[in-house]
């Protein structure tokens, strides 16, 4: 083992096995977004869209389907969205992670 490495939070999930598929964030209008982080409780999306805090948005993933959430944070490079923790949010997160780990045939 080598020395511990500092991981830049902007590239935390962008490992060589993860493809970061483009999604669509729908607030007032559709906007492209890339998933930086995803869990059953929420996601961080790299996007130019800046819906207001508390706004209800829809996230559409090409393989995982769609899910609704609320904007919980706004950063220079994107937005954080929280999901209601339920079976659907777990399924969405797992499908998005699995799709991002899959290599095209």
C-alpha cells in the first residue's frame, strides 16, 4: 500500500469504471446534468441550472428512469437534490450506479 491519497470531491465518483451518464434535470425548463454523487437519499448534479432552494425538480436518467426531489443545496458547479427515502429512491440509485458501471457492448 502506498501513502494515503487526497481525493478531490469534484472527481470522487469519476473513477475509471464509472461513466457518468448525462441526465436531464427538469425544473422550470429541462437542463443537462451529470451525476457526481447518488444515493437513495439524494444526488449532487453538475449542471448550469440553478433552481431555487426547496424547488421540486425531476431527474431523468437514461437507464434508471425518473425521480422527483427537492433542491437542498446550490453550489458553483451544480445543485444537491434530496429524495424521499423509499423503495423507489433505492431502486433509482442502484439502477443509476449499475448503469454507470456498465461498459457498452
